[in-house]
C-alpha cells in the first residue's frame, strides 16, 4: 500500500513534467487523482474518454461495465 502511494505521488510530481504515462488500474479514484484523461476500454475497444472536467466516478464505473453501449 505504501509503495502504491509513493508510485502515484512520483507519477503526479516527477514523471508528468516531461513524460507521458499510461496507467492501467481498477481503482478509479487513483486514476481520477493522477490522470489528465481516462479512456475506458470494453471488449477491446475504447468506448469512452473522460477529461479532467468530466471525471465522474459513477459514469466511469458505468462505462467500465459497458452500460450505455449499443
């Protein structure tokens, strides 16, 4: 748990200054705190992209479950 927090802090402070970072996580709150954009994949396709101003935990979890997709 301590290592996860340290890694997230490192990504937020050091790496994002001069790098692009791709994260994969099942912890949506970690993604919302760390990322500028969240892209949700379902059945191998990107089905939704959220920018920081659009972050909504409920909407992200709904997309993860494929809800609202045809």
